[in-house]
């Protein structure tokens, strides 16, 4: 009876974990995230969906993240620092997405 109860409990935990991993985006290292984000900014400038002011602001934030990463890496990148960088890149990515789709007089 105990073995059956444990098996059922284990299946319940496994079933609960599957949807969480299915929704998670594939992991990218920080360098790949940087390259993708910079490419999105550059594409927005070329297509006109980011105006000069918006592009300057997000590029300034991008350079700030590069400097922060450089400071973090001097002592070795801890898990907390890696999480902090990922969170900050997520926020900058959301800002780029917003600025590219805000429809404030950009060429389309």
C-alpha cells in the first residue's frame, strides 16, 4: 500500500512539473541573448519602428548591461548575478518590444 501511495504521489509531482517546463523558453547563454537583442534593436532602426530617440535610449541601457556584466565577471559570475542579468535583459527586451510596436508615427 505504501509503495502504491508513493508511486501515485510521484506521478502527481511529475504531472505538475511537465506544464511548467513545456512553457519555459529554451535557455540561452548571456552572449546569445545580447546578440539577439542587439539585432532586434538594429532591425527596429533599419525598419523605422524605432526612432532615433528610442534607439538611443535602449542602446544606452544595453551598454549599461554590458558594463554591469563586465563588473560581475571580474569576480566570477555567481548564480545570483546571472539571474540578475537575465532579469535585466528580460526587462530591456520587453522595452524594445514595446517601443517597436507603440505606433508613434513610425514608418511601417
